[in-house]
């Protein structure tokens, strides 16, 4: 029986701060080749190549801002042809921009309170400093820290505003499809990508699963990024549902193997689905 053919989309040369896209994707594809026939390509080449493969796996492909035209063409082609794309192109979190932070704030979810520049600033908790970031931003591109006095001078309506929170640490929860795999945290708030394994409590997992269930991705890898707020609870920072970096090098070998096995099984299910 012929093996499934996967087109694995990655930007091996993207200079990610504190992360090694190249190393992670070389390692992961070397493991996936045990089950699939696989080729790697840059995100700008995906549309031209994808029709020759059974599915496209989007991994460490970098911020879409760097190739917006190519990504829009890729999405349009995939939706028009019914191509299988993993992650599914149905996400309503980072895959669609940062609007979801506003939506979740309005719906009362445990998220860092977020407002549009043009409206809602009076509803934010008072703070000495605020985080301002583009609605279509990624990887901290365009992020600024401003004082409360600077807020009235902002004129860009394409940004979001959040109170700056002095959190204890950031923690990320990683899911394959809707199945929890592992968690990692950064004990030093100044070193976001210096990650260590984290054993979540039941309440932590309930928090993370709430966002996975809210989202509309049945097949895909998602990362729920949260911060431990001063009151002790978790607040959502980001729900990455397009191409989350996995930090596999921070895991012990057995957990890394378990993740790869889970991903292989999920891809087989995805390919076999009607």
C-alpha cells in the first residue's frame, strides 16, 4: 500500500529569537519520515507544490506578515481545491489575527483584558504601563510598552491595548488535535524561551482546554500561552493555532517520543478522515 505524501511547510532560515526553527523541523521531519513520504518547502513555494501531495503540514513557517500575499494565495487555493491542511484552516485565534483577544475579553474568558485603540480603553483595568500591539502582529513584531499618559496620543486604530501585568511566569500548554501533550514554563519572565517542563494541575488543564474547545480546529497542533497573574490565576496571553513553535528540545526524550507518536497518529487519522 503506498505511503501518504506530506508537504511540510517551514522557513528553516527564519531568525527566531531564542528558538531554533531549523533544528526543530529537521528533527521532527526525520521522525515523521518513518511513516510518510515527505518533502520540505518554504511557505512561498507551498501553493505551487501542494497539489502533488496528500496533505500539507504547516509548521515553523514564520510570521505570515513576511509573506502575506503568498499565504493568502495558499489559503485560497487550499479552500478552492479542498486540500488537506494541518493545521486545518478553520482556526479563529492567531490564524485569523488578534481579534479573538477582543472577543474573548467581551465574552468574559480569563484573558488579559484587551481593547481596541478606538474604543473600550476606559474598560481596561488602570495600570502604569500598557502593552500596545498590532491586530495582525506576530512574534512580538510591532509590540510597544507605553505609559498611561501616552495612550491618548495613540492614533493607530489597527492596534490592541492591554494593561501591562507583572506576572510570576509564563506557561504554555501543547495540544495535538484536542489531546493535551505537555506543558512548559519560563520561570524567569525576562527569558521567554528559557523553558522547563511544567506539571499542570487539574485547574490548569481545565483553563487550557477551555480555549481549545472554544476554537474551531479539529485537526492541528495548538499552543495555549498563559501567564500566572498576581492573584494566582492564569490569564490567556495567546492561542497559537497556525504554526506554534513546540520547544521540543526542552522535553525529556520520553516526552518528546510520546509527542511524535501522537502527531503521527493524528496525521494518519487526518488522512483517513472522510
